[in-house]
């Protein structure tokens, strides 16, 4: 007898979702816009610090409680195109003239959607308070046959899975 766990909505499905089928969106002035050309998004990670303490007369062992939760940096990569949006966003913080930062537009909320084979979203993660801490271009080398890559490093305040997204039947 098989004790295989099946998918809730699509019980015939036994394989996990592929990691190369995803879509990234960012919020600009209340509208969700798909970020074009993103070929790689680093993994999402959050961790909570452990606070050790001792209690009253029970000093023979430490008690552990949760402390602050940290959200790791996310790195986005895409091939260089004439679309200037990565660089524009990076420049809201990393500008040449240090006359002040764009305090209104430098943070954005984002969504990372995992898609099924029909390119329908099945899992969505919401990323809050994102801003660019680093912008870089790959090496330019005439001896290789590669795509030139632009990379942005994003700091964020939090992320969570969107539990309201309902998987559609396949």
C-alpha cells in the first residue's frame, strides 16, 4: 500500500513544481508589473535568533526563546537589455549625486510566483519592503559566448507565502 502524499487540488500529480518556471512582479504606484527577463532569483531564507537565558533557581540549564527574525538578501539576475528598470531602481538609492535619496520610491513590494506547466501561478510569495543594496554588471569578455548579466542585490523586511492563492485544476 502506497502512503504517497498527493497534491490537494490535482491528486493525479505526483511530481513537484519545476524551479525554472517562475515569474517575478514588483509593485509600482499600486500596480503589479512583471519584471522582464529575470533568469535567476536566489533562494528565500528567514531565520530567528535564539536567545539563551536562565530562570530563577533553575540555573543548571539554559532556556531558549525566539529572538529577532532575519530575512536574507535576495539576488536577481537577468540578461542585459535596453530595459533600464533594474538600473533606475538601483539609482534611487545608489545615485551619483549624493544630494539625498528617493525616500518615496526606493522600497518596493514584490511577488515571486511559482508556475505550473500551463504557466498558471500555483504558489506565490510576497516580499515586503525591498530595496536595492548593490547593482552590478557581469564581466565583458570577447572570448566567451555568454549573455551579459546584470545583477541586483535586494534587502527586504519580510516575506511570506500567499495562502490565498488557490491552485487551479490542471
